[in-house]
C-alpha cells in the first residue's frame, strides 16, 4: 500500500502586480507552515499548493509582467521545493514567443518542472482575448500518487476533469484502473460565486472517485473584486478533510491512500461510466 499524501494549502492575499512582494510573502507563509528543518517530523509535507496567478493576481494587465520559463518565479519555486523536500504548484503568467499562458507549474525538489496551460479561459473577464489556451491535460505522479492539476474556471467543466479508465487496465483493480487519485485546482474565485466554488469542488471529487483540493486566494484585487478564500481538501465522498475560512491562512491535509483504495473497490462507479473522446478546439 502506498503512503498517505500530506498537502499544504497556502491561501494568500495576493499583492496586485508585484511579483517580488508576493514571492516574499509566500516564502514566509510556507516557512511558517512547513519548517525546513522538519522533514522527518509531523510538520513535513509532500505538496505545497499556491493560488492561481500568485505573483500578480488575476489580471489581463499583468501580461507585460509575464516571465519566461527561465525567469525568477520558476527559480524561486525550485528553491522552495528543494528547501522543503516537497513538490510545489501554482499558476503564473508565462510568455512563449508572442503568446502568454496562464500556466500552472509543477516543480519537484530535484528541480524538474512540468506544466499545464489553462484550457478554459474566463471570457467574462476577457481572458480568452489576451491569453493563449492550453490543449492537453497533465497527469503527474508524485510519491506514488497520480495528480491532475487544473486552473480555476476549469472547475466548471466536468468532462475535462473526468477521471478516465486507463486503457488496458480495466481489470487491474479499481485504484489502478483510474488515471488519477487527486484532482487539484488553483484559483482566483470571487466571493460572489463562493457557493459554486464549494459545491463544484465537492462534486468533482464525488463523481471522479478521487480526492479534490482547491486553493483560492483571499483579499481584494486591483479591480475591487473580493475573494473569500474557502480553500479546501475534500475526500471521494465530498466530505471535508480541511477547509480554510476567509482571510490569510494555511492548512495541511493528510490524504488517506487506504481509504481511497477501499472506496474504489466497494463502489467502482467508473466501470459504468460513458466512454468519450476529448477533441481540441479550433
């Protein structure tokens, strides 16, 4: 049986358009939540999750501050991952040529970097007119857990989040047959839609027979939008493992691998799921 996974949620009040200040604030929050000298202690963690666009806030005007993959934020994430012996993830604006992506970065202690570019761009704020859309999901394996990391508005699209049966693995046991164990969303989700945030996060966990973690920002952004946080980890039944209230805060959730495997064996709903195929737009 693979080990449980400890996930640390960092709910931050993002400083508008100030990457240096945000990296400093987040480093302090991470150090307080996961002391670097506690790798073998109860305070250690396996995964640190930051909000969406954690260096600037969610802003079309932040395109001019977009970095490259060789920029300071990727280097900062590599240093944080190494210092805390944990993977770290969150999204930032990344420029490639003429295009800017809302890119989720997944960085491990050895310095390796994987990424997922946000597929569903929030048209109500014009994100689809300024940013380039991603085309492919990313599933990473970390300490025996398979993780599907997504970004904010992706939460509203259940087909894209769907946990699929791995081809050829239908008879390999319920846990092995599914593509991922943990569904992860980083977000800037305004408080006016907080009920949707809380409801959809739990729905995605239930329907995909997986844990779900959502990390949202808090505070007020440069456009006057209010964010209530509500970052949470919930289990495959939609039950809350940890949940943060409004305001700056951190929490670490322990995800129980044995409980997940048992639930999938007892309730293998994936065996009755409809087959489908995703096609890229355009």
